């Protein structure tokens, strides 16, 4: 019996070893390198490998880095809330009301991925610009007399662009969770006299919580590290911590400080993600 167990365990290890090796080389090794760099110091081209906490002390005490970190978290949380709130009705409609050609609808949702991410950001820059499509349309309809200036090169533009870019990632996990809901539970609740609203909050929403949590994490985690969108449409008021990390690794030539900022951002977003995961897991178990 023990021989059979060892043989099955060996076969299992053979199956996962390629994937484990890939993860180890492509994910774990770079992450370990970044963490190690964060405890070193750099003087232009010279790397001092003496372990120190000076980079983390500067990352957590400098007002500029504190502002950028807080702004990054605020933008990411706003983008996540907006994206998930807009994604849920779409996923709900696809799951409960579309009876035919669901695959076609899902295909159309993925159409934005046919173009590059950078091109989509540039398109939003054209749409939201001072003389862009949005302002021109509103002026043509007589709603405004002069172009709006608060929709580009600020936090608002970053939120709009990121919310559009990550919308498909939010829709699909929620749709999958809604598809897994046993419709007989909803029929039973209806037979017992539940109203549609009560049925939604007692059954549909708790059972869809795994998809909501997945969508939240899928949107929240990458948006903190996005540096292209803030750079192109954010202006000075929309820059995030990722832009400072890019500067430290590039123009400032201070990779250890950039690594410390990156690790700090990972720790903060990791704690927030863990809180969201456990909160969603708790709420998802409350089907009454």
C-alpha cells in the first residue's frame, strides 16, 4: 500500500514539476531578487550589498512617497468599485436573461483585447481631450459652452481609462459564478414567497460572492502597478507609486529604493487583498 502511495506521489510530482519549475524561475526568482535589492544601497553605478533598512525608512517616511502610495490605493479602490459595480449587472443579464448566443455576447466583451492596451489608452486621451470627442459632442448638443477641463490629466481620467481597460476581467468571473448557481434554489425561494429583491440578497448575491471577490482582486492588484495610464492621461495629479518606481529604476538610477517602494506596495496591497478575500468568503457562506 505504501509502495503504491509513493508511486502515485512520484507521478504527481512529475506532473507538477514543469509548472513548479516555471513558476520558480519566472516568478519566485525575480521576486526574491527585488526583495534582496531593497535591502541594498546604490551610489550611481556602485551597488553596496550591505544589508540596511534605509530604503524602507525613506519609502515610508518621505511625504512624496506617502502621497503617491495613498493616491495609488485610492485610485485602485475607486477603479475596482466602479468596475465591479458596472460589471455585475452585465454579467447578471448575460447569465439570467440571455437565453441564446451567450458565447457571442462573451466574444463581444473580449473585443477590446483585439487592440493593444497602449492604443486604448491613447484613444481615451483623444476622447477626453480638451477638443476631444466628448467635449465636442457636449458642445454640439448645447449642454456646455466651453470644453470641460476636469476630465483629462487628473485622477478622473485615470479612473475612467482603467475601469474600461479592466471591465472584461471583472465581468467574466462574475458571470461564471452566476452560471454555477442552481436555479432550483431561486425557484424554491419564489415558491416560499420571497420577492425578487429578497431572493437576490439571500441567494444570488451570496452565491455570486466568489466571482465578485475574484473580480475585485483581478482589478485591484494590477491597477496599483499600472504606470502607463497615469503617465499618459493622469497628469501631475494622477501619477501613482508605480511611476515613481519606474523613475527610481530608470532616471534616478536607484534600483534599491525602487525595489523598496515596490515591495512596500506589494505588502500593502497584499494585506488589503487578504482582507477582501476573507470578508468575501465570510459573506459568501451566508445563504439564508
